[in-house]
C-alpha cells in the first residue's frame, strides 16, 4: 500500500486501519466529495460563472448579478442554493452541458495527484470509489475520470430531463448535507468504510461512514469544519 506514504501519519493510519478491518467484506465503499476534496477550487461554481459570462442561461436577467444572488442564497440555505444553481440551467440541452463541461474538466488545472493516487490505490484493493457532490451532476461527471472515478459512480445535483433538455424539477435527494447520506443509501446501498470531504456540507456523510477524513487547502482554513473534524476525530490532510 505504497500510496499511503503520500499522506500524513494520522490520515494514513486511519486509512490503513479501515483497509485492514474491512479486508474480508464482500463490498467496500469509499465516498468522496468532489470540489475542494478531489481537486482544489469549485468546478461547479466555475462552470456556473462561465455560463453566466457566455450568457448561456435561458430566461434570466443578465442586468442583475446572478452569481451574487446565488452566493446570498448559499448563506441562507446551502442545500436550496445548490439546487437553485442547477435549476438555472433549465432549457439547456444535456448534450451541450456535457460538451461544455468536458472542455472545462479537460482544462481544469486543480486536480490533486495525491487524491487521484488514493482513489487508484483503493480501487486496486477492491474498493468501490464514488463521488457524491453538491455541484451539478453533468459537470462533475465529466471531471470524475480525471480523479480516477468512473462516470457511473458519480452523483451530483440534477434535475429531470425532458426531451433532452434540463428542467427545473429537482431529482431527490439533493446531494448536500443529509442528502449525501440519502444518495448513498439510494444509489450505493452500503455504508462507506471511508468518506472524504472538505466542508460542513459533507458533515453528515463523514459521520455516516465508518471513518470520516477531512481535506483542507493550505492557506484556506474553514474553522467550522476544522472544529467539527477535531470533535469527531476525523484526521485532516492539508494540500
């Protein structure tokens, strides 16, 4: 398990413990948040800003600050705001969204090689690796393979699709906070051995897993998440 050498002692020790303890399990799952965890920065929000800049949204007032409205919604209700960000794409063709997302994912400079090595190491040991993200489903799906995770093991926030077009009807659960746990139960059907996240939006998922592990970007401390990690004994890896 040479990939464990890439990580700090507390982080690696927790990984090794979970790997050894679950060695005889028929299925083993590791669940990852995406933005801020598998890679630095927020790919979903970057894609949203691109859609605004290129005026791709339908039926929105471009003379208002759409992104500022979104940020205000995040401050008020994180889950509702992330759903709103996907609903804004109403009327766009899924194929176009995937094509634009693929171009962004291919050019994204923020993938974390150590996290990709971790994914590949766990997969080599027989773990199923899944992304459970609060960004839009189609964009995260295009980025997932760059982090070593198959597209069909990726779930983000999505809406129903009608005649190849995105609608404003959210598909439940919305994959944020408790919705991440509900998505694991719905799509995976097994409690993870490991869950990885970088914010309080991942709190419930990290609690739900046998072992929660936190990720932090150097120089960008989230004190509330760091406090929660300390309280629950979740080791933190700094990138």
